[in-house]
């Protein structure tokens, strides 16, 4: 089976579905929908069987909340104001016992509690002048993919491929990077949904030897400024639940914890839980 992710749209007489097929992570995600909820869920289950997915995710509207409960889906996270100001509830359904098991849940609960005790008033000074912050363009694609290869052995999207990075840039994803001695050492991106006016801050990576200067926090602030200039105020980020540093950065930047996606995707060498963090940029 082809391991590359793809997006398909299904339009029938009573419903419409925008579906993200992700065979590498053995999941299917419904990014948008309208029409008869019963029929579109039947179609989603049909896709699960066809592609042998282990997890179904649905970005649902508030008015469908109770109905999805009745259909056996469970809410995992919420993104405030995702749909042009209305909340999105990420519902999930699991199809194997192994995908539903997790040994880290209690540890991760404790980490969230610890993060909420952190002082948000302390800020690191700016990095030394040798570090240069820039907005990336297509010429950076090769080096960006090299950074992601160094930081992540396995990643849920094919950022190891320069052509994929170039494609995301052409489609409107915004990257900011830090250069040190002419080489990219830290990067993050904002995947913009221009229709619903939201953006996911993602693909956060810094080489280990450059992690002491708070580069990621500065990059994320720069991305937030870019989003606000585009009139996008719903920003969210999904962080590895076992990564204290990344979750702490988001909390200290004013993001609010909004739940956890269980066994969501492969990073490094295993399936990982992912924490959802959300920020209303209109309040900044």
C-alpha cells in the first residue's frame, strides 16, 4: 500500500466529505464535512475498512457533539474558534486494541500539571548576534529538509523530502528559520487554512546544540505576527506529550491546553500521544 498521505473529496447527493488519508500513521481524518451525518460517517467507516486504518479522527462542529457520541466516537481535543470563530471538537474512534492502549497517560497528565506551575513572566534574552532570523523561501527547502532529517528519525509528514517542503511553501505554508554561520539550525512553520481563518504552528525543530537560547519561542512569536497581519487569529499547535520543553514553550507563549490525541502519529520510533494547545491571537 502506498505510504504517502493524500486528500480526497467525496460529494454525494446527501453529504460532502474532505478526507485526509494517512496510511503511514494508519489513520483517516475528516477535515471538513456537511450534510447527512449518518451517511457521511458510514462512508468514513467504509474508508477505514478499505485502507485498514487503526484510527479515525473527525473535526466536528459543536452542534454534532452529542450525535457523534451516539455513533461511538469520543472527543479528544477542542480548538477554540477553528471554524471562522466556532469551536472544533476533534472526535476519534479506534479500531484495534493496541491503538487504544497507552502506558504514558498518567505521566503526561503529571507533566501538564507541572507546566501550569511555570512562571510565564521570565523570558530568556535574545540569542547572540551570530543567530539570524529569516522567513524561509523555496531556496531553503533542501536545507530545511536536512534539518528535519537530523532532528527527527521518523516524522508524520515527509519533511525529509526537499520537494515536499517546496510544495508546502508554494501552497502557502509559512516557515521562519534561524541561521547560524550560514546554516539553518532552528525552524517552525504555520500551516494556514485560509478558508476557516486558522493556522497550525508545527514542524518545530532545533538542533540540540542550539537549544539554550530560546530560538523556538522567538520563531513562534514571529509566525504569530505574520498570521495576525493576514487576519488569522485562531492559532493552535500539537506537541509531543512527552516533550516537556515544547509544551512549556507553548504554555509560556500564552497557549492553553485543550486535550490529548492518543496514539496519534509516529515520531522517532513509536506512536506518540500529542497535546493540543490553542491561542486566540486577537487578544495579543
